[in-house]
C-alpha cells in the first residue's frame, strides 16, 4: 500500500460534519463547539482498481418480496423493540452509558442464538477472553459453543469473519476498534466511521446480522454514536439510572420496524431479565394517600405505560422560586406552572416547585401534561388525589385540555391495573364507545378549571 499523506481535518462530534478549518458552530447540526481536530490519511477517492463491479438497473416490480428473514433473539422484549426479531444483514447499534449492561445483553443474545443452533461470533476489543468467560459463567445456560475473538484491528476481524460466515456477529465496542487505513486514534470520529463502514459492507454483502456497541460519553475526544446513527439500520439505546435496577431499551431508529418501542429489563445476578408488566413495576411502592402524587399513562410505542408523577410545591424562602424536574422536560413544567397561575389563579410565583417522574424513566409525551398539572394542584392544596385515579391529556397555553390518541389502549391498561376512575380530555370522552364506560368511571374535562373542581 502506498504511504498516504496525513492531513488535519475537523469533525463534528455530533453529526460527523467534516471541515478543513475549525469553526465555532457546526454548519451541519448548528451546535456550538463540537468540532474536534483529527489527523487522518487523505481518503482514497473511489474504489481500488479492479474492485469496480458492473451494475444494472432494476425495476421496482422486479424486486422479489420475500419476507426478510428474522431470527428470534430468545428475548421477547428485544424482539419487540427490533420489530419482530433480528433481521439478517442488518447493522444494529446498541448505545448506552458505561456499565448499563450492553455487553451483558449482547452475550445473552449470543447464548440464545447459539443454543438455537446458529453460528455466533463475539468480537471484543475491550475485554479479555477471561472476562467474557466470567460474565458467561454468571449468566449460565450456555449449551452450544459461542466463538470469541479478542481483536482491535477491524480489517483482521472482518477477514476472519468473511471466511467463517457466521449467522450473527457482535462487536464490542466500536470505539475500541481501529483500521490501519485511518491514522487517527481508536475512538476518534474518523476511526469510528471507518470501522462502521467496514462492518456495514460486511453485513450487507454476507447477509449477516451485526450488533455493534457504542459508548456514550458526555464530553471528550471519544466520538459518540450520534455520528453512526445515520449509517446503521437500527439504533437501540439503553437508558436508566446507574443505580436503579430497571433498564429501558429504547428503539430510536429502525429501518425494519416502528421506533420508540421500549423493552424493560431488570439487572439480576443471572443477567438482564425481562419485566413483562412494566406498569406494575413503575407503580410498585407508590404512596397511596399522599398529596402531590398522581398516576399518568404514556404510550411508549404500542404499549401503554402507567407511571407515577410526584410534585412538591412549597412556599419559597428565596427571591427566585426554585423549579426542578426529573424525567420530564424542565421547560414544559415551567410552562404548565405558568398556565396554572394565569388560568386557574393559583399563586405559584411564591412557591418552589419540584416535579419528578418515578422509576428513573424519561417521558416526553404531551399526554402527561394533565398529570403534571394535577400533581401540582394536589401538592399546592395539600389534598391527595384518590389513588385509583388515572389522568392523561395534553394541556395548551390557554388552559384547554386537548385530546390524545390511543385512548382505548390507555383505559384498558388502567382497568387491568385496577384503576376505577379516569380524568381524560372531553373530546376523547365523547368519542368513546360504551363498553369501556361501564368498566371504569370517566370524567371528561375541557380546561384546567374543570380539573380543579373534579379533584
Ligand atoms: N453479580 C451481579 N449481580 C447483579 N448485577 C451485576 C453483577 N455483576 C455485574 N452486574 C451489573 O452489570 C453491569 C455491567 O454490565 P456490562 O458489563 O454488560 O455493562 P456495559 O454496558 O457493557 O459496560 P461497559 O460500558 O463498561 O462495557 C454492572 O454495572 C452491574 O450493574
Ligand atoms: Mg461492555
């Protein structure tokens, strides 16, 4: 190989934008201070001589539509997030904070596929064979062989894998892999992109499912998997508090299924175990007769999830009242407090307000607005909301309560969980069919004043 000249380029850590000079703001994603300097070999333009293939055009009707073959990962929660199983030839990125359980989950998938008779290779760039063995011993249940490879050079690994042609490959992690063709250090934006593109070619050409692990770092030289999100077919994120036992696997992008499905797991001695009834888990141990606690329903993909919102409103001893929120958008909380002040005449300007979502979850659905409002009212008035009450609805700036979608699913989940009363938007109530009405008491509300009366 001819020795290539190195040159200095700047890459955006967030979107991978490439620039010859440094800029304060990335023109790609408009974020500030995200460009980092890297020395790379000048990229080889075009393919190497002799590798060009003759291509022909294909008509849309000519394309045969066989169902893409999906492999059962042996973990129903994961299958759901993936849209029904692991698609052959797909590239799946699993991101998450350090220690959240990425390697554990992937080793569990390897075990299940191997036990089902598939050929599986686990490539690790960050752990020794002993460490992987220790984790496997902890998980237990390995009946058939899983092939391991400790390697950090992606081209060496890819060559070996091309000969082997397994059914599935796990690469843990993309930041520890490097390619000789790029001179910058492992984990840099250009390395991560190169490694991913090698893996992508390999996955598509050989029709092998490839899982790659990506670390998420707050700040620093290591490229976040954001850069990769465009390149891969599916992006899964592992969320959850480090010290909470519950871990949430969220589909952020999926070329083979719907996104925003979640899978809920619990970290145990035997690895990640599925939680089949997450609403139950989220509501466990909630105070039943405390003011400031209400239960809302949020749709996570196709699944309704009941979750507790807590608010604490107390007179402030500062000039500026303090407001914090955990698990909910801070600005959204401020906006709802302003609506309550203006439209319901509550004097919140002199009060500190803290709003939390229980269980380490993060929710962004507007349907929880009404729940936040109710929690704040309940805490402000020091009146508990009846514990069998479920609340959902979107709240607008004029204090109106707007309808939300998937009302039947939400109500069915509420009934399943033993709730007896529901406060929902008036428009949703009017459109509701009779059978549900008999099974749960429903109050339709059209603005926040009516909510206060009902509470
Ligand atoms: N014996 C055990 N019982 C319960 N949980 C354990 C046990 N051993 C380890 N864990 C959990 O497993 C986690 C480590 O999981 P894992 O190594 O899969 O994470 P990771 O996301 O791959 O981390 P990294 O970013 O370091 O690669 C620990 O943080 C701990 O919570
Ligand atoms: Mg790991």
